């Protein structure tokens, strides 16, 4: 008949195999969780303007502007979107404290009715010319990355005879502009928006927090694996001593 030592050795081998399988399963689970979290965090979701979206600009004017051009800030709220037509409300703040509201402005990207360069189609490329009702022909000159609203954004750069523009390449919305007139220069930059999130260490907030959660989950599971393996080895020692 088989000896007790042989039974203990077989039992130890089975237990050791079970614990190693458990450890392997936990490691695979860790990899799966990290993969899922990264895929959620890093997934690209196209940003389309919609009703309720907004963007705010800070404006700096140098030189000798007339009072009605001495603007310090502006805000655009999108109130409706249908095909190429966008309806907006605009508030303009002046240096003297006056706030001028303009409601129900209708833009149409198909006809070039884009107001003061508020939007351009996102399918434009460097070298393209875009005909507009008020700004004349806009020539797309470049694609660059700039800081806008607390985040790095890829922009389409374009110019008219008086103004150079930066439009966000994903939404088409204007994020910066510089207009040079005989008596003054006006610089407009994005100070805030709900269209994208400010970045942390070069990552969108959702991506950054997704990475933090993934690392935290990985650390917890790795600690659990180490604990279980050490516990398994501790339980196996009496069998090994009895076999010896």
C-alpha cells in the first residue's frame, strides 16, 4: 500500500498546483482590468457641438480702440444645432462694464454665414479656401497644437486680410484670433469651455483618473497574489517536512 509520506506528497503537489493556478488567474484578471480601464480612459469619442455647449473668451485690446470695440470678454452659448445650421447666443463684455447680449444668431457653415469667424467646417485642410459672408475668403494655412481652455488642442489655422484664426479641429469652433486694425489690435483666447476638459500632466482628466484607478487596482491584486502565494507556501511546509 502507498505510504503516508506518498499521500502527503501528492496532497502537497495538488495544493501547490491549485495555488499557482489561483495566482495565475489573479494575474490574468489584473491584466484584464487594466486593459479595460485603459480602453475606456483612452477611447476617442468625437466631440460634436450640441445644444447647451458653451465657450468663453478673454479679450485683450491694445492701441486706441473706440469704446464699442474695447472688449474684455465674450461668451458663446449654443442653443440649437441642425445639420450645418447652428444657433447661438453671444454676450460681449466691455471695459466700461457694459454687457451686450445678442440672442438667436443663426450660423450656416454650408453658406459661409459664420458671424465673426465663430466656426469653420472641420474637413478643411491647409491650402483650402473657405468663402464666408462677412469675413471674405479664409485661407487655411496650417494645422498646429495650441493651449486652449486649459488643454492642448489641435487647431486649423486660417487668415483673412485682417484676422488670423485658430479653430478647434474636432468641433470647428474658434478658440483664438488676432485682429489687426489701423488704430488697435485685438487678441482673443479661450478661457473656458465645456467641450473638453482641462488636462493633468498632459492627459485629459478622465484619462488621468482612469490611469490612477488602473494602477490602484493592479497594486491591490498584486498584493493579494503575493499574500496568497506566501500563505500557500506556509501551509505546504509541514507536508514537505513530513515527507523529508
